[in-house]
């Protein structure tokens, strides 16, 4: 019931802000109609659609936007409901030790809702006066509001994708702290992982912030490639543009997303990159990260694959010998955030993995609550006994079975 309530509430608000539902007195011309297309053959993703005109207002249901709204609304309903349930559990909890992981789970439960609320109404945008979320999506994707309103299918793809990633991240966290949602079971009856004392709180915070920034930048940068397809057809694109889309967009973005969501697996996998057999992959990451975070020659920059320094040189007004390329945005907060999170962070992360994969594994492991051990064998490939999480509830005996087959409390004598 809670999921249905929040899903309906979000869906209604999204439809009103996005322009699908217009509540206003209408005089005459009542009825409904199924729309199968338009005379110009544009916006095929909006059809078949449904139009309803009643005395209380107008309801417009484009095809893709409607299904996207339903999916996002369900995700928001699940996210808010999980956050509420965990919050109630924390209110009832009196022991401070159990509240620490619960707080993490509560924030993770609300993550899909927070992401979707920021872009509320974006997936339902049908008019130019739709919602401020359209401008946010445009800035995150490196495109313009007018382009998104003409190709509003991208708004649906963007919001559905970020909610899917948020729900997946939520599930990963709740698999660790899922015991907080069990009814009728005390915290002493389910295992809570104890982290190693070697990981300082500063390392945990830095590692957690790094993973959050990598996830945010990786998702938006990956979707920025799709945003470019609203103005450039991928079927007619040349090799330079495909180099930009694959090497500069997807390789750093996918690496960042994997590191943010699977830090332990990525940290263990970096051991193979440090081996001689991983040199080819490291060279590919170096090309991808270096071309994004540093500089590309004129043949790539002029063809649509500039690096950070190419755009920086353009703002400085340097001559053509430096291969300057005008950035998408004018100098300001939006451009600086794009440089910091998408060019420097993603490109620098891929470049750092290529240069020294062992070094980049430390903050990833630290975000899990334990610093990397000094031993190479225990850091990569497998966990050492000292760094492995301990489950005290599983270490102690919980009962014994007598000759009659009845389980009784207390340790076995």
C-alpha cells in the first residue's frame, strides 16, 4: 500500500509538472481520441497516444513518456517505502552500534526517490514550460533545453536509466544491511559485519565520496553520448565521433560505474591489470583517460573528440597550434562542473588505473570500511583473514538439539 501511494503521488505530480495533465476549466469539445501519428512523421516515440478532453481539464498520454512515467513512479514508490521502513526500524532501535549501518541503509533506500525528485516531471515533458528538471538534464548531458524538447525521448531514457542504477545500488546496500527489515528478530540474531579497525574514518569518507562522485559522473557522461544522437545520427557518424563515443565516453564511464557499485570486485580485478598480461588493457585505458582528461591532437579535436586542455585552451584564446575547441557551455558553473566531474574525474580515474592500478584500489577498499593491507597477496585476488568481515552472530552457538529432537536455548555442553 505504501508503494502504491507514493507511486501514485509521484506520477500525479510528474504529470502535472510535465504538462501531460492540465487541470483547467474547458468549454466544449469534450471526448477522447487515440492518436496514431502526425502528418509530418515526427516524434514516432509519442505514438500511439491518447488524448482526453473533459470539463475539468486535458489529459495527454504519449506512448514512451507514459510508460517511462509508470516505471519511474514505481521505482520512486519502492525507494521511499524502503527508506520509511528502515527509518521506523531505526527509531525503535536503541543500541547505537546497530544504528550506524542502518543509517547507511536508510539513505540508500531514499536514493532512487531523491534522484527522481530532482528531475520531477522531466520524463513527462511535452511543452517548453514543463519543468526545471529539463534544464538539469540538459546541463548534465551537455545539450540544450530546446534540443531535448524536440527530442523528448531522451528525457525518458535519462530518467529511467538513473532510477534503474539507483535501485540497483539500493539493492546492493540492502543485501548487506537487510537484517534491519526483519520483523521479530533482534539485532543479536542476525549478522552485522564488523569492519576492520585499520580503516580510518577519513579513509572511509574519502572512499565513499569518491564512489558517489564516480557513479554520478559515470551515469551522466554515459548518457551524454545518447544525447549527442539527438543531433548527430550514429549511422552517418565518422570514425572520430565513434572514437569519442566509445573511448572518451563509454570506457571511462563504465569503469567508474563498476568501481562505484562493485568496489571490492574491481579492486581485486586490478591485480590482473598490474600483471604483465594486463598491459594491453592498461594501454587502452591510458588512451581513453588521457584523451579525455588531457589533450588530443587537432585531427581528433576538430573532428569532435576534444580533451579538457583543448577546451581550456579555447577559453584562454590560444592559437590554432594548440588545437583549441570551443566548449559546449560558456564559461560558468555548468562548464566548470562538467570539466571537474566528467573530464577530469572520469578521465583521470581511467588514467590512474592505467598507470598504477594498485594505488587506486586502496580508496575503493577503504570505502568498505577497511583499508588495504600491506601485503600484495592479501590485497588483490583474495582477502586476508584479518581484513575479512566478521559475523559475531554466526560465531557463537545458538542452541542444542536433545535426544528427542527439540531445539533448546544455550550452548551445547
